[in-house]
C-alpha cells in the first residue's frame, strides 16, 4: 500500500498521560498536514510541514501539542498531559511539491488515529 | 476569515435520481475549492477541485461541481445517484491570498441513497 499510513489506529489513554502518533506520507510528497476531527465536524487544521520545516501552526495547537518531521519524511504528533477534550480523530495528509501542476493542490489522507482520553 | 458552510446535515435521494450537496464559502481573494468523501472506517478521499478555468469541474465516480463566484457556491452534483454513493461529504476551501496552506473544511453532509 503506497498511501498515507498512520500508527496507531486507536489509542486509549488516561488523562494526564502523554501520547505520540506517527504519520508516514506518500513517498514523493514533501508537504504534510495534521488535522483533528471530532464527531459531527469536519477536519480542523492543526499544522503544516514542507519538508522538515513547520511552516504553519493553528491556534488550536496549544503548548501541550508538538509536531515534528525531523528528516522530511515521517512526522510525529505528541500530546502532553492529555485532557478529555483531546479525544478526537487525528488525521494526517500529504501532497505533492509545488510545481507539480494542479495535482499539488490535492491532499491525500491517512486513515487517522482515534484517541480516547478517559 | 475563511469559512465554509454546508447547510444540510443530511441529503436523502432515491437511487437513479440526481443529487446535489450544497456548499458556500467565504475567503479572501480567489478560492481554491475541494470536495472530499469519507466512507465508514476509511480516510477522506479526494473527489474533485476547482483551482482555475472552467467553472464546471468533473471528478471521480461521476461527480461534478460548479463554481459560482457571484453566489460564492461550489455545489456537488451527480446526474444519477447510486446506493454506493452513501457517505459523508466535505467541502473545503483555501484562499489564494492566505499565503499558506491552511484548508478549511465544512461540517459535512451525510448523503443517503435509498434503493
């Protein structure tokens, strides 16, 4: 499967614990995005990477959230001191580099990591 | 500020009938508009986009959408619905002038196609 993959698919944690999610984008995609989706809502933008550089961050991303993409390939999203309000589906997406024509505007999404904080 | 509105939580159509899922947007500058579909237990899949050019864009699975600048709308359409089209549909927008890559999604419209 050459699509976007995310690990784990499900995570149950207790309030106050730290969690880390991983995203592996499509190999030729240099752009990577993280979104959060709660029940009944569309995905909400969290952050964006171009190669290893984090170029945009939403105000939704509090100090407890951090994302990295150290080598410009896979990315991790860490949530420290989880709260019940963090329970959501965390989605990763990737897209082609700029200059690849109109296809570079399309984002390809992974299956998501569902986080439940008890 | 960018925003997307999908005024219908659910759309019900009979198989074989035409379907329309509505979307309106607000954005600074020219809009880049997208439709994505989400099937149960699967990730979002790209359906179609409007970036520039013809106002009527065609996408996957026989879907099409019409960009209407004066009405700031980008409604999704299909001439003949299939039961397998039943899913959750999201409209999304990114503004040409935002300078970044933040894409705003609507809350989604659940399409139910009855056999």
